[in-house]
């Protein structure tokens, strides 16, 4: 059985956590905090690749936003 544990520097009670990936009617999805879940994907492996691509897009967006804010000062 899976045992939940605290994350690095996390204090207090451990919040409920669920898996990021799930399947509905043989289609795979992944959950994100901001906005609607992403999918459908035909396999869990494709959903994992979709998550990697999504995160890379988000990191690039954040980096560009910081750069643009610094340039506007």
C-alpha cells in the first residue's frame, strides 16, 4: 500500500494527493492545477510525453514573462 509522506520543507498535516494520470474509456488524461485537464491520449506513455511538453511550454512562458518584465523597467 502507498504511504503518503511530507514533501521537502512541508509542514503540518499531509494533504490528500492523487495521481496526475488517469484513464476514462481507454483514453488517458493528466491533471494540472491551472485550467482543464489535458487529453485525451491513446496511451499513458503519450500522456506522460504530453505532460513533459506542457511543462516545457509553461517554463518557457514563465521565463519569457520574467524577461519581458525586466525589459520594461
